[in-house]
C-alpha cells in the first residue's frame, strides 16, 4: 500500500516537473528566446532529455534508449515519464524525465529491514542463551551432587 502511494507521489512529481519544463519551453518560444538549459537544470532534480519530431535528442543527460510512444515506463530500476505537451515549440516534441529515487527508497528500506532483523534476532539469541543457562544450571548442579554421593 505504501509503495503504491510512493509510486503515485513520484509519478505526480515527475509530471509536475514535465509541466514546468513544457511551460518554460512554450514561454521561451512565444517570447522569441532560446531554451535556457542552465536555468532548467536548476529546478529539475531528475535526469531529463528533450527530443525533436524525429526522436533525436536535442539536450539532456539521459543515455538510455527511450520508447517515446509510452507515457510511463520502467527502465533499469528507474521510472521514465514521456511528456508530449510542448507540441513542437522550439523544435521540442517530447520531454523525457527519468528518476531513480523510487529504487533508492526501496533499497534503503530493504537494508534497514535486514539490519533490524539481524539486530532483533541476535538480541533474542543472546537472551535465549542466557535464560537457557539459568534454567539448566540447577539441573547440572543436581547431577554433579548426585554423582559425588
């Protein structure tokens, strides 16, 4: 349940970023400006790329081959969102946003779970050994006393 809500939160955040990038591209086109990649990199915390009509990468730092016909896909433990809202403004037809935050969260959660499992298991083993020695010591003493008689 929590992983589903985390997934929805991440995709919602990615869509929000894609909308901001799209509006920046459309505004730049209407104002007769070019794409300011330095400014764009400041508010995008994900890997991203902009593609033209022939699916050639214009700018960005995504190195994987992306299927631009799918809106949301999973590639190498990362989710990739393809947004087509620029509709050709400044030659940009597709915005691709790739994240790996979801994978990092799952990895950290798994590591914590394993750590706490071993911590609790070790504590129970030590307490069990101590209690077993307490319960067995009277029996051992009784046997030693019966042998000496």
